[in-house]
């Protein structure tokens, strides 16, 4: 999380709070105009910019210090919960000075009698004819991703003998298929976004049509290259997953590879952002730019809501890349999905916290062994037990197929020492396990401590006779 949050925070700081506002298209999300270049107006905006940049500097430094401090949070689960909450807070807090600046700039503009014309400019000579997407390269990358997914499906189904170990280890969970399908889904998503961006309305920055053509082609080419790079990163990640997971069977390694994957995604995004900013700077310096004054349609200077504009995607006012028109039907759907995703993330954090900090409980009732954690997970009838034994957790190798694997709770379906489909209900901190073999399933259970597990084992032996 650190390698994602800190670079994003630093990038947002430098992008939202520039030292020199005079050569920027926007000032806190408000169109930069010639009327602001007068001595009095310029002095006011200088003070405004310095004030909010100072606030943002203090916030950024504080957020980076907090990010470093979070490394010392004791447990992995608690660290994950705090990091995720902090990510939301980080992205919100770093924008507060920007939002304040946007409000002040709109008020300043209104007080000076400047009224937005709300006109959308179009270059009829070049509209709709400028593209930068290398369609064959992107399609080929998606075909390769689909082939990797097909191999994964055949491997999980046991059709490819070379990957039979996957099926033996993970049973019917189709772990490889799920992972590679996730990467392919990202590829398809970028394919759709790349097509939408490539066919978007050309931005008018000059009265010279040739300049508009060159700028829009270059802009779309930069985004197309970024989309292709992300697609190939996904393909490489999917291929490594397909090769590494069945050979090494390590969840820790998967987490490491995921961290490396996110680092490459972050690097690719930063490279795209730098290229895009350099492109804009080059044209800003050499062009008498036409700026569409639609400030009133930008909520807080960040969210575009314009029912009169039929476009779905538009240039962001802050950062790089594209945003959506929230007044567009598809934009409304995307917004709703985003809000639901945030709510789902918060609920997931609450759920993970409950799972991690609710102790497991194993007890017997009417000759039935009940494994309880938030609810009754398993009920094992003593009459169905064929064999029972105890041992050290260090003697078994458990690979999760489906279920929960936390520091103090491991439950669900696991492969244990090569035997698929075993049911686990353990506290890994106890160091002990009780293996219960029934007519149709094998269970590995424990209590919260080694002593409690040994006591439970002796009690089970007594009731079984």
C-alpha cells in the first residue's frame, strides 16, 4: 500500500498545487483567463495560491509521516484495515485546500463580473478524424490474455496433464482460472476505455486546425501506449501466476508478486502522467489556447456534471487522463458503481475486523462437535467419526482453496499435505491440531491455545470411547 499511496499523494500535490499558476490552463479547477493577469488580480491569486499550497504542503508531509508510521502497526490484519481506511482519508484530505481554492476562485471570478459563456468549441475541419490507437497491438494483447485464461481453465479442469497438480491441490476452486480471468477482465476494460478515448471528441486548443490535429493525435497516442503497456503487464502477471502457483504453492509468494505487479502498474501510470504533462506544457507554451469556460459545470473543480453535454468522457481538470460526465446516463451508472464500491470496501473492512478479532470456539453438544466462529461453521456428529488424532501444526502444509486465512483464524476448504477438500477450523497461534476423519470429510480443528486444544482432544477421546 505504501508504494501506491505515497507516490499518488506526492503526484496529486505537485499537480494540484503548482508553484507558478500563470502558465497553467486552470487555477484550482477554474479556467485561467487574461483578466487574471492584471497586477491587482495577479497579486490576489498569488496570495491565494501560496496560502493553499502551504496548507497542502503541511498535509502532504503529515500524510507521508503517517504512512511511514503505519509500517509499525503490529499485526498484518490490523495493518491492512488501517492502510485501507487511510487510503480513503489520504485522497480526501489532500484535496481539501484545492476545494477551498476552487470555491475562492469562483467567488473571485463572480465578483469581477466574469460570467461563464458555457460554450463548447469544435473544430469542424478535424472533428472525429484524429486517432492514436494501435488497434492490432491492443487486440493481439487481449487475444494472448484469452489464451492464457483458456490454458488456466484446461489446467483447473485437469485436461492438461502437466498441470494436474493444480487440480489435486485446489480441488474444484478453480483458483488459477479466477486469477487469470481477473487479469483478462482488466485487459478488456482497458480495451473498451481505449476505444472510447480514441473516438472521443477532439479538444480545441487553437484556431489552427493543424495544431488541434497534432495535439489530439499525440494525446490519444500517449493514452493508447499506456493502455497497451497495462495490458501486457497484465498478460505477464497472468502467465507468471499460471507457472508459479502450481509449482511453489505459496500464498506469501502470491502476495509478493501482487506487490510487484502493483509497482509496475504504478510505474506505468507515472510514466503516462509525466508524458501527458510534458505534452500539455509544450502546447501551452507554443499555442494561443482557446479555453472552454465551463467552470460552473465542474463541482468542486473535480466532478463534471453537464446535462447539455452529450459526451461521456472528458478531460480531467485536475490530474491527467479522463473523467466522466456525471449527467450522462452511463456516467450516472459509473458513479453509482463507484459509490457502491466504496460502501462495499467499508463493509468488507468491518467484516474482516470481525473475523480477525472474534475468537473461535469449539464445544460439544448432544455428542456433536460444533465449530463456532460468528456462526456455526461445522457440526460433526460423533457417530460419523472414523478416526481422530492430534499433532503439531508445523507438521502439516495447508493451502487454501476457499475460505479465510488470517493470523488467528484459518477456516474453510484447504488442501492439507496434498489431500484436497479438507475442512479447517484452526487458530494458527495454537500450534496444535486435531484431525477428525468422518465418513465423507476430513477436518482439522483446534482451540485458541495449545493447552485448550490438548484438553479438547482428551475430551473428544473420552466421549468417543
